[in-house]
């Protein structure tokens, strides 16, 4: 239910997309908005600061002052700020409640949310779900995908198809979507949450107690998620396993859905997406579509027309007989696993490396590099540790490159048919973001056509 915001002082933590969107929305509702950003102002945000100030929004950078904090009715935080940050202690001392931008949008929205979470696969599943629903509804993507849901409130969509991160869930105490999907769980964001168990707790908070969605959708092929699903008491659907009812599964190279009866949805040969993990994403999306009431015909048509999301095993070009794929979104080894496995049986050059997340590389080397990769080209700060781990685990066909461009040049001199950029690392040693890394890769590959 919408609140009355007129003349209420609201503190926005962080000059991020979500913070800017929340400030614009609340200011439009009559609130007095104060954005406080701990980092100093720079050329990148100077224009947006001027624009916001013209709208009457007050902004400070380089610190969190008492003037901005004192007497705030509410604080809306950017999801990237860890809960152990000093600013939260100051807000607690003044009894100022803190929520995230997704929670704010949920409280203000008149339409239901579909929430999609998990370590990997969120973005593709979110876009695909939106794509299927768009055959009959206005159901835009939003959330962690880069579109703040508060920016969509005025357009009043039929559904908010919302990718939600563990960070966002941490700041969403009452968020209760109509349908909630849990895709995958592997170690990530451990430092932010303060441990693997706390990371998992943040994910399953979406399904706990009074927040239980009308329907929950769980990945039956993920052991930890499936174990949790067995304890879940609400209405649930499982994908990846054939059960007596309430499931989606693959049989005879075809995806089926079963509620009260078995229904054939689509043959695997009719799907454009590459890889078994994408079949799982499709099963999750089609369960959601069936629960909304989309016809099998529309579901099949929309799946058939859906192409890979940018930077996620995205076909780039064929150059000199080699096919290049951009999987720059793979910022941890677990994300690279699914991309590498998608090309099993094909001679594969893997371009990996970047800013190291210091995750365990044993499985990455033994179960994936050794089994599916012909040559690895390493770039960035993580090169030495990756090389040492690969050699320790028996893989020696490794080449170092000083840049992503040099890695592409080297790959063109090799005999392997497929070249995959799937870094298993963050991008910030050489690029502004994984998107920037992917764009540089695509542009350089296409320059070789």
C-alpha cells in the first residue's frame, strides 16, 4: 500500500541507479530527498548530480553528514553497501529504518512481482520470463538486471519480472512476490554476507514464514536447493526432475510440464539457446508462464524466438573458421562451468582471467578445464594463480596474453573451432565492468572479419 510521502525526509544511501531512481520517484511523491554518497564526486556523476539538484534533491559526496542523516523518516540503501558499514550503525542509533529500492517498489506497487534469484542464471531467466509473458501482458524486466523497479511504478505494468540479488533480499524485509524462483546456489559474495551460510539465508529469506510467495519454483538438479525445497511447506514446483505432479523436465529430447497431466512444451532442437543450464532456465520460465496462464502455443513461440542475453554465452561472429562466444558475465568459476560444458565435444579455446575472487579452483581445473578445454589463454591479475592451479592439476596447454586483444589474436592462430571468453573473474583490473569487457571483446573480434 502506497504511503503518503509529502514533506517526509528520506535519506538515500548511494548515488547508484537504484538510489537515483528511488530519489526521483519519492521526490515526485512530495518527499524531501537527501542522497548521501561516501565516494567523492567525479566527472562521471557530475551531470546527474546537476540534474537531480534541479529537481530539488539534495546531494552530498565524500561523507555521510549528520545534517543529511538527522531526523530522516526512512533510509533507502543501494544494495552494494554491506550491512556492517558504519553508516548503518549510525542509522540504528537514531532508530531510522532501512530498506532497499526493491522493497520500496514493492510497497508502492499495485501490480504483483515475479522474483528470480540464484547465484547464476538469473538474468537469462528473467529476460526469458519477461519475453514469454510479453505475448499477453506488459511484464518488463527490472531489479538487479539494471532497471530499478521504482522507475516502472508510474507505468503500472501487469507484472514486475524482477531479478533479485542476495544484497537486495537482505534489505527487503516484507517483499512477497506472487511467484519466486530459486535457480542455483554456489559460493559467492561470501565477504559481503560474512559467510556461506548467511549468503544462503539471504537467498531463502524469499521463501520464509510470512513472506512465502503464492508459488515457489525450485531447481531440482541443485542439491542444496532441492534439499531446502523438501522442507518448504507452500505451493511449489520443481524443474529438472520428473515427479508425480508440479514439475517440468526433459524426456526424449523434449521439455514437458506436468501439473495434473503431462504436457509437451517444446523440443530441444527448436531452442536457440546453447547449453544444459539454459534448458534449466527455460523450464523455470515456462513453469512461471504456465502459472500465469500463458498458453502452450505462446510459450513455445516465445522460447523459439528468444536469443542469448548479451554477455551470456552470446554468439559474436565466425572469423577464419572459428566461432567466438562472449560470456563476460561469468565473473566466478561456477558461472564459467556451465559455459565450458556447453561446448563439450568441440575443440575449445578458453580466454579466462581478470581480478581474482580467490575462490577454490580445484573443481574448475579438474572437472572442466581438463575435460573440455584444449587451450587456455590467461589475462589479467589472476593469471599466475590460475596457471599454477591448472598445472598442479595436470593441465599445461596455457598461454599468457597481456591484453584481451592479444588473447583474441592468439586464438586465431590456434586450430580449435570455438573461442570462448568466460573469465571466471571480476573485470575491474582491466575494465569498468563485465559489460565493458564484453563490448571490447566483441568489437575486437568483429574488427577481424
